[in-house]
C-alpha cells in the first residue's frame, strides 16, 4: 500500500489540491511505520514544492501524531 501511495502522490504532484486529498487518504490507510517512511519520502521529494502544504495545521498534526 505504501508504494502505491507514493506512486499516486508522484503522479498527482502537478495539482496541489489532488496531492493534498491523496495525502489525507494515505494518513487514514497506512500504518504508523508506513507513515514514517512516507513522511521521510515526502520531505525528501516534495518539501520544496509543497512546503506550505506540509506546514498546514491538519497535516502538521498528522505528522506529529506519528
């Protein structure tokens, strides 16, 4: 499931709203271990593109709760 979410997020990276929606789904579906891996991957691959999204309060809470 983790690899699937990474693939989807990569494919949707052109659209911030779609990327955010898929990211929120990932937080619901993935285990804590998978989420930690996903967050590292997100920071390495998308922090320059969607830094504001990763700092958004709902996502910040999700990142902190891991």
